[in-house]
């Protein structure tokens, strides 16, 4: 019992460690459009496009059909830099049959392009 109480106390007092950044809204949201954030889970927690699904670029081939089963869904991909990892993910998605995949580049550039900010 003491272990459970100690574990709960530790989790509750360290809640600020797990603080999340506000979510930034995407310019376009639709049932047939999906945003994929290929950054790490840590980067994703710091801020992301609203509704984006976090699939790190190394996991995209394993997880994409769980998250996006329809290959006719329009997929927008972004990463943490200038779109290099998003480009790798784009190529893989096209190879496995996705019809419309768009590399949106890096997260910061995407926010700037859409006139959004993390504040």
C-alpha cells in the first residue's frame, strides 16, 4: 500500500514534467485529410498541428494502416526540420499505395506559412 501511495505521490508531484504545449490548429481539417507528424513523441508533446497523428518517420511503415486504413485519404506530412524526414515518409507511403501525400516541410515553417504561432 505504501508503494502505491508513493508512486501516486511521485506521479502527481512530477506532473509539470509532462506539461504539454498548446496545440496549433491546422488550416484545413476534413474527414478525408489526415496530418501526420513524423517527429519524435517528445517533439510532438511540445506542440503540434491540431488533429495530427504522431508517427515517427521510422515507424510509418508499421503503423500507417492502423491510423489511416484508406489509401485514398489525403495525407499531409511534416517533420521537425526542413522536410527531409517527411520526404522519406512520403516516399514510403507512395510505395505502399497512398495516392495523395503532401510534404509540408518542417513544423516551424508550416506554422509560419499558415500564419500561426505556438502562443
